[in-house]
C-alpha cells in the first residue's frame, strides 16, 4: 500500500498528508466514507448557500490539526510515543463516525442513542471484527476516546473546551458560510498548546487567541448554528419524520424504513450488532429521497409537511425571553427552547501556563473574560407556526 496520500483542503489553503497506512485504512472504511453523505451543518445551506461541506471534510480537518498539535507538543518536550500518536490520530479521525442523517436531528427522532455512544460502538466493532483492516488497531484510540488512557491530555485534544474538533469546525463552518465571526487564530492556538501536570494548557502568549476563540464560538452559535431559518427547517423535518413514524409511512427499499418501524435504544444497539450495519446505511440522501416521495402520500398531513420542506415553505419563528404557552398538539405548530453557554465550568477548564510555572484558569488569567461572562447562559424560547396564520 502507498503510505503517502495527499488531500486538498481549501480551509487550510493547502494539502493534508496521510502517511500512516492504518490511518488511511480508517479513512477508506465504508463507515467513514459514509460521512461524505452527511452535511456538517444540516439545513444551514438554506441560509448560507456555501454551507454544503460534510462531516467527512471536518473529520479530515480535525485529523490535520491533531497532527500539528502533537508535533508542537513533541517539540516542547512532551513525550508522545508513535503508538500514542497514531491512537490520538485515530481517535479524532473517528470521533464523529456515529452521526446520523442531519447530525443531531436523528438522535431526536430516529434513534434513542447518542452519536457518541454509537461512535464508540462502531469503533469497538471495527477493532474487534477479524475481517476489518483495523482489527486490533484501535485499542489505544478507544482508550483515548473513552478518557481511559493514562495520558489525560490526549483525550483533551479530542474532547474538551479547547480541542481540535472545535478548532476545525469553527474555522471550517466560518469558511463555508462566509460568516467572519467564526474566524479564529487556529495556527496561533495550536502553536501555543502545552502540557502541565498531564493537562492540556495554553502558553501565556496565546491568551488573546483563546479569548477570541471563546467569543467566536458564542457568536457562531446564534448566527449560524441556531439561525431562525435553520431552526424552522429542523423543526419541519422533525415533524415530517414524526408523522411518518406515527403512520409507518412506506419508503420501500430505503435504509430509513426500519427506523420508522422501531425506535432503537442504546441497549438495542448493544444487544443486536446488526443494527449498527443498518444505521451505517443511513445518510442525508435516504431522508430527503423519502421526503420527496412523501409529497405524494395519501396522508394529507405528511404530504403537506413534505411538500413544504422540499419547497422551502418553512414555518414562521418567533423568539422570546420567556416561555410561550403550549399550543394544542399539532404537526404544524409548537414551541421549543434554545440555550447556549460558550464555556462550561463543569468541563475541563482552559488553563493558561505562565513562564514562572503558574497555571491559572482562563477566567482568572483573562482581563476580558471574567467568570460572570463565561458562566452566562443565554436562553431563548421560540414558537413556530404556519406563516399564513394570524399571529
């Protein structure tokens, strides 16, 4: 096998190199290739037409940043063996492999298991399957992913408040939406990473870049991830799928059909390994093909909802700081709640390492991001309803 592969990535204005045959085998795995067919930002393209990038490109981008972060840490004297290097690469590469169609939407209506749980089960299966080219190669990656590996900072690179996952998706989502608020100093932050007492920290000179990262994440949340048009489209698709499940709408030959007939829990997935194969056959295309077919359903509710989604006839959205009264149960109107905290004190705190050896949480080290700002949670309530109604 050729051990050197080059992948072009416009976000980093250059090429991503894949030199490890095991890492390349993970990219070639059908379950990873499926991520080409799942959009990173779901319906955000209805607002930002360029937001057509996929989970596949994000996962490769996160791999690229992981490579760079590990090299920086090695240059600063942090001991990282080749086995640990590969394990961290594989952990970040596969960290989103359990996402379903339209990402988090599928966790709300198609399956009763989180994408993190499905990701872990998929990694375990890939590691244990004798027919897999990754058989036995994911032991370290799984330990890092589960936060069971002795070197805790490796897990923090995969999942924490300043991980390479967030660094890539903020920059990538900003690039493809054209929303400049998401631009962060990724190169600067990566170059400032360090390790102190087995914790991932940022060198003192990187504090301003981290401040911008935290603020950018909050701005991107409301401007892109929770844009009112995106919320309206998400809610409409949720109601399409709910109605399809309620009447067990047919979509013959589709990978979606079993998930309309049954709502599989995490325990179901663990007790029946075949469900992972069923789930791995699902992508955005299956859902949208079914929605297009359901425009001709004899069920008026399903056909109307489906036609509205295909034609971008989205419900109106009203936001409020206070909860709305609950309307009568309906597929066409309802209420919801959104909340965002850009920093979580219950998670691993971002820490700043000073030249004198002191290590302080960002809330104490920063002169801009005090604890009051960091712990503030913004909550919005919304009501959705047909645009032609008198509201």
